[in-house]
C-alpha cells in the first residue's frame, strides 16, 4: 500500500519508478484461475508497448484485463500487477 509522504509524493512510488529502467519492457502480469476449478491457477502476461512506464501500465491495465477475460471465458483473473515482462516469478 502506498502512503502519501510529508513532501507530497506517495512513499513507495520512487521504488516503483526505480524498478522500471528505460530498457525494460513492461507487461501486465496476471495470475489466473479456472472458474470451475479455482485451485488450478497459472501465470500469464499481457505485453505492452516498450515505451510505457509502470504508472502508465497501472492506469491503462483495466481495459486490457477486461479484454483478456473476454478472450479467456473459462478463466478468472485472481491477481494482476505491472512489472518487467521478463520476470519469471510472478
């Protein structure tokens, strides 16, 4: 959870921004589970354009997630986050 700091910016935002280097490709990282078997889950990614930032990813993720859900009707998005597209430890 991010808290607003005494100087204005939310504490923790600088950590997010530092993690997103210019050469990183950002993706929406999903944890999805089968609707009929909620304990059967997997990870998936929605690739975004290379120039997007973590903050832009968070702001634009909901429509991408809704589209992914429409395209995968048997699955439920249990969790999502924005991060480095090369991450293996979602």
